[in-house]
């Protein structure tokens, strides 16, 4: 058995075990987006593995479709994480506050899009290939940013390493750091070399480590979620109230002063 097959097989097994652990602990109720992401990762990874014998054009077309679906699911997971962090005060927030969180995450992604362009490979790729590579790197940077922010603000957000929110973010963040680093190193390498392939193996191995971390984390009992400090609760509610007031002001604005949704 080659190292590639050993790593891939271990990842498939770890994903299957993680799905079983998530089902046993009914994690799909509290983190449905993350649960669907893990299930999709397992199915797509296994599917692409068995489709390696297909034509190159067919394989890469399917791979591009997978990247788009992955990006959509990662976006949903990040929004879900941010919404879960606010669990202690969600009852006091507007019902559709999660929409504002989704807009904020999307806005941060747009800011990171130019930064991801700095990691584009030097090898010649088709324009579509460059777009998909940039999309992949943008979400890798976004996952790292979310992880660093949650880890740095863990005390203020009243979360710890035994809370599911930070556990999910940690696995995504550590894997993304390796993926992003390898992507940058690839820009100075020629594809097809042994060193290039070893770095790709390092990315897969880091994903295996993240899966193992998630299996261990979700197999253990979660720590009880602490309440926000009064200062933090007041601040977050004030931010939510400002957003609600701004939305109501926009809704009360006469239609003639607003741009028609169909205009470009």
C-alpha cells in the first residue's frame, strides 16, 4: 500500500467514525451545517477517489463542482459558528440577526479575495482554474481568521477548548493553516515534483489530524456554556439593537429614495 492510499484510507475511516459520533451525540441538532459538511466531505472524497480513472477533463470538472459546494458549506458552517457563539443572548436578539452575521462573513470574504490573489500559482492555469484556486484560498484564509478571532476572544466570548464552537473552529483553523501555507509554497514550485507531492500529502495528513481531533472532542462531554460578562452582553445587545434600528430606518425610507432591486 502506497503512502497516498494509506492517508486517504485513514481519512475515509476517520470521516465515517466522526459521522457516527456526531449522530450518536445528536450534534446535527445544534450544528446542522457542520454535520452536513462532514457528511458531504465523506461522500465527495470517496466519490472523487473512485473517479480518478475517469478522463482528466471529467475529473477536474467534478472537482470544480466539489469546490463550489465545499465553499458554500464552509460559509454556512462559519455563519453557524458565529451564531452559536451568541447562544447566551440569542433570545434577546432580533429573530433574523443571523442574516446580519451572514452578510458580515460574506463581507470579510470579499475583503480577503484580493489577498488570496497573492497566493496564485506561478504555473500556467486556465482562467477558470485560477478563479477556483483563488476561491479555495479565500475560504482557507477566512477559516484561519475566524479561528484566530475566536481563540483570541475566547475569554470575552465565554468559550473554552471544551466548547463545541471553539472545537469546530480549531479543527478548521489548523487544517486551513497548513493548506494555506502549502498553497503559498506551491507558487514557488513546479508541479509534478516529489517535493510538490510531499506538501500535498502534508495537507491531507493535516486534515486527518483535524478529523482525529474532532472525533476525540465530540466523543467527550462538552463543558457547560458560560454566560457573557455583563459588559460583553451589553455591548453585543447594543450592536444588535443598532443593526435593527438601521434596518427599520431603511424600511421606513420612501421608495423613491431607494434604488430598485432590478437596477444594476
